[in-house]
């Protein structure tokens, strides 16, 4: 009645892993663009703009990701946008990533000493040039370790897409588990796949952080 | 573009309230155990014995590098094949505690490591007992130093409780799924629930700030 748990199933789950990584990458790219805008809104100096960005971050960080996914999933249909669920979910993940990356990058920008900005101003650099030539190059090394750390979180959190029916690693594991009735073996395999992807990234993030503090 | 109709959702406040209650209960219990596990994990990973250190680090890394929902499924669907059957709510609390404990452990370890060795030596010179040293010279200052990070982690734990709806725990998100089935107003219900979660997070943040004053009054002396 149940299938034996075989390598075929493991290959099937590997396919799911590709979707997991793909989804995480799309969210990272989408989230980076929106997150950069949010970070600049936060440090730009205009109070109202800064408050708007702060409010966005507060709401997105205060809502469980699962609820964000549900809202995107049903909201797209409600607004009459005819998209595939995977697109709505990828957009939701990007919005979610933006809130966290915006916060991380604002911190990095603000950790560049104030004198740098004042010096650039004294030299007559425009606000844009100050940002591009002076602040950002110094903020990037500070921002990379937590960004990599967040990417690990993003990879793990794509597992929630399984609840809204996206066939990524966790969903393939559920399917295999139902077919073979070996839940412990199957979920351990899935966990191992996640670990193999996430652990090196975690170590890399920690290594970068150590090098930064050294 | 359709129209939004919140009447179906808002007429079921009793159900929502039940969901909120269970979310808060499950989260608070998980936070307590996560803190206990966190202290244990931190002590293990700072132990002088290699094997204990390995156990501590293995726990933290295994949990931090795999998704919560997979851990939850392993406990709820996987453990029965080893003969251990758990009801959804205990399974949820166990999974959340183990998950939160790993992150808390890493934070507390940082706090303990930040304590100056000289403090401990002075405590010894003053004749404090090992328990007193651990309680007053190591644990309390360590926890006070990392209190902000721990409360941020607890907020993430509260949010992660929504995932346990996947094993049919009727907490806020689970109730949301039920109401969706009754009213078919799916967007409205999740918007309302999102607002409730944001409010819960705000309340938790405020309570943590108040608790900081209760537990670590010395941080506020002279301010």
C-alpha cells in the first residue's frame, strides 16, 4: 500500500531544494531593491518619509510571515491580478525580506562615523555622491555578515510556502512522507538538505563578522 | 477589485479571542522553556568538557540551520514512528521551546562570554559560593547585558507560533483558517489577524521593557 522510501524520492526532494533556493534568491533580489530604498528613506533626513519606512518595517516585522503569505496569496486575487501563486508568494517574500534588509542596512549606514558625512559635505560633495562614494563603500563590509545571516533565515523561511501549496523542499517532503509513511526518515532527509545549504552560509557569515571585528 | 466585508470576521470576536488566548499561552510557556534551554545550552557550549561542548554546539547549529516547520513535523509526525505520540499543543510547545532555546542559547553564551574574568575571581576572593557566583556574578549580569536580544528573539518566537497552525493547533492563525472556512472572506480575516499580531508584538515589546526594570533595576539607577 505504501511505497518503500527510495533514492527516487530523495531525487524528487532534491528538485524541491532547487525551488527552495530559487525562491530564496528571488526574495533576496527583490528584497534588496526594496530594502535599499527603505534604508535610504530611513536615513534620508526627511522625517515623514523616515516614519513611513519605519512603519512599514514595524508592520512587516510584527506580522507572522505565514500571514503575510496568506494576505499576498488572497490579496492578489482580490485585486483582480491574475498571477500564478508562486509569483504572489515570491512578491510576498520580497516584501518580507525588504523589511529586514532595510533595517539591517540602515544600521550599517548609521554605523559609519558622522565625521565621514560632514567631511564629504565640507569637500562639497553632493548628497548623492556622499552616499555613493563615501558612506556606502564603508557600510557594505559592515552589512554583509548580517545580510548573509538573513539569507539563511530566508532559505529556512521559504519552507512556509509549503503551507500555501508551493512545491518546494518541505512540500516535496510532505508528499513523499504521505506516499511512503516514513515521516521521520523523510523529514530528517529534508532537514539534512536544509542544513547542508544553510550551515556553510552560517559559518561564512560568522567568519566575515570575525574578520570585521579583528 | 472587489469590496471588503469585515462583518463575518468581526462578528466572531469570541473565536478570535480564543485564538489570541491560545497564542499567548503557547508562546509564554515556550518562552519560559526556551530560556531554560537557552541557559543550559549556553553552559554546555562553554563547558570545559569537550563532549558537553560538542552537545551544546550541535544542538544550536542543528536547530538554527533547519526550518522550524520541519522540526515541528519531525516532532509531531515523526516521533510516533518511535512510539511517542504527542497531542498537537504539547508538540507545538516542545518544538517552539527547542527552536527558541537554540537562538536564546547563542545569545546568552555571548552574554556570559562578555563577563570579565576578574569579576569571577573577585567573587571567589570574597568567599562567595559557586552557586552565588553563578547566580549573581555570571547569570544575572549576562542576562541583563543580552536582555534586548533575548526579547527580540521572544518576539520572533511569538510570531513563529503561527506556524503551529500547520499541525492543527487552534491558535490565532488556526482560528483564522477556521473562520475563513465559515465565511469564505479570506483576505479580510488575514488582514484582521495581521493587525492582532502587530498589536500582540507591541504589547510584548512594552512588557519586556517593563520587565527589564523589574529584573534588572540596577541598570536604571541614577537615570
